[in-house]
C-alpha cells in the first residue's frame, strides 16, 4: 500500500525538480530519498521522473498522479490540523492559501504579527498554484486565498493587497546592462523567460500585451523550474527573466536586475485576497480587518 510519506517525497522532488534539494527539505541523503521514490515507482508500475544530470522532471504519466497525490496530502494535513484542534478543545483556526513569495512581502510580516498576537489560533497555510488555490476556495477547503491580480473570480469577495515592481533579470554582459531603467520597448526583441508556476501565466499575458504590435516581437519561453534554477541558467546565457521583486530572494552571481518602467512609473504585479462573501469565521474576519487597516500603506 502507498504510504503518505512516499507521496511527500515524490511531491518535493517534483516541486524542486531535484532529488538533492528535495532530500535537504527532509534532512536526509539524496540516495535515501531517491530509493524511496524508486520504491514508490515499483509499486505503481511506471516511472514518475525523467532523471538526468541536470535534475528530475515528472513524466507525462506522473503529472495526473502527482496532482491527485497533492490533493490527498492536503486533505491529510487538514485532517491532522482538525484533530489537533479537537484535542486542544476546538481551538480557533484559519486556513489561508497563497501563491508566490508571501513571507517576503509586507503581508507575510502582518500575518506573523497576527499569529504572534493570537497564539491560540491554529493556522493552516497552503501554498499552491493560483488555479488550484481558487478551486480549494470554491470547495471551502480554505478561508481565503492570495493570488496574483487577474487570476480571481468575480463570484468571490476581494481586497487588493499589495503591488510589487517587476524586474528584468539577465547576465551582467547582456546589452541591457547599459540601460539604467528598462521600458517594454527595450525588451521587445529579446528572448524572455517566465515561469509556469505562480504569477507566470499573468506575466505571460502582460508581456504579450505590452509587446503587441512590435515589428520584432520577443521570443517567450515558459520554464517549468524554480526561480533559482532559472536565474542560474540566465546568468550563463542571453535570455531575460521577468518576475516580481519578491521572486529574487536569493542572489546569483553574474546577474543584473533592472526595473521595468511603464507610463512613467514602475511596471508592477498586484496580489489580491479572495474569500466567500458569507465566510463567518471570526478569526478570518479579524485578520481581514487588520489587512483592511494596513493595506493602503502596503508596498513591496
């Protein structure tokens, strides 16, 4: 029988596109985690990953299996949290879904302060892709979700939270290094990269819109990899990576970052809080009220 722990190892490897990075999350040797995933593959009867010297990527057959596995792990996590709440006397709880580098933003600081001020609250944080988060919200698996602007649904109540400037990231020897500030027109003829995860789809639409009608439109590549991996590839080549400020949490040598300017101001990416209008969780109401008071001053 498949064990939940096996699914956790496989999901970590899929998220990191690397057995080594996945193993570090569990503080175990890469060889140990790799053996456990191989044991799972033996039980399933098909390979979950294409293994190369550059990492591990889920096979086509693995993707639907991993999606189901992630839902199962999420359900198990929620069940555990609910059991703990019952054991501790039905403690108050709040479940928040988010996409992107939440804890590198001002909202992350506010959330930490809120939880510190309310140590009796059981907090369930769910980090997933925007589409999955909105599905979780529709099922009422979470109280609210934070997703990039443009991903939401009008049937939910919403609150704009913060905007962060967009950055272009490229190798230090790139021709764009000579420009102190970039405009969309400067990027029109470049080979641009966006991620498949997080805000990637929103940024892809934005780039296409801004460069529409250009006589030399950019070539756009969608990368199914972590931001850190993409940055390391960018440092060795001629491509340009587009992301929000918070995506560049870990510096990679050989890179240059430039602000993208649009209409006299920094081009930006907004994040929005969505929730059901009839949500009656008093903890979430308190958290939302705090955000409402702080949001006008929030920037990233």
